[in-house]
C-alpha cells in the first residue's frame, strides 16, 4: 500500500505552497496545543519542538502514512512573536519590529510511524520605518490573526518589508528548499512533481 502524504497544518499558506507541486496530499489538523511547549530562549529549537509535537499528535490517526508538519515564529531581541490574539497584540508586535531586522524561523518535521526527521530554516527581514497610523491601517486592511508576528510578506502585505535575506516562502510559513530536502529523505521527490 502506498503511503499518503499528510500535511498536518491548518495554515492556508502551507497548503498553498505545497499545492505548487502535483504531489497529492491530505490536510489534517493535529489536536496539539503550542502553549504546552515552553520557549527556552532558542527559536530554532522551539519551532522544531512544536513541529515535532504536531506530527506526534497525528501518528495514531495516520500510523502508516507520512506526516509533514511545520511551525513558524518571528524572533527579535530574545522575544518570540507568534500569532497575535487581537488587534492590540498585532499592533504591539509590529511597533516593536518597524525599522528593524528580525528573524523568521520555521521548523518542519516528517514522521512515519516511529521514524522522525526535522530541521529549521531562518530568514532575516528588515521592516520599513512606518508610523502608528500606517500600522493600524495595515491591520484594518489585512487579516493578521493567523500570522506569526501579525504580518504577511506576500501580496500587498509586503508594503512593510524593506529587505529580506533568505527564503521568501519561509516567511510565508513553509521553506521550499528545506521541504524538498526533508521529503526526499522519505521517498517523496518534489522535483518529479513540478507542474
């Protein structure tokens, strides 16, 4: 029996990015609370632990399949910025980041039964120096609650970005090269799925 690829994520952006390829996959949401994973100062380790936790939470449902999960955070000056709970939290996040460099970390994990692989990607982003009024307008126009750091790098959300160093798709939530590499290790060749 051929193993199915399970994308363990509710993120529409991860579904969109993986959908760039013709490899079929199913979407499943893990019953896993990111709040149960404490941040201990290392953003790369943190996103990998969360991604691994999401994958582990799906193993019982998909014991014979390939489970692929991810987690993304924004990191600046020792502080992790996840998804904002409300508009004030989103405003505070962007206010802390405007005019400055920060890092976006995504951890990815692949699980098939007891076999597990994981890694992370870091992208550095420099924001423009924007006013409080523009931050508020940005959040009025763009949905921010499901985005780490309260911003989107794609489409018109990119207006706040001055420079980027690293993988663009990592900031969206799924680093392409790392995804190609980790899936190849479990027999999924995305090079054969270009469409």
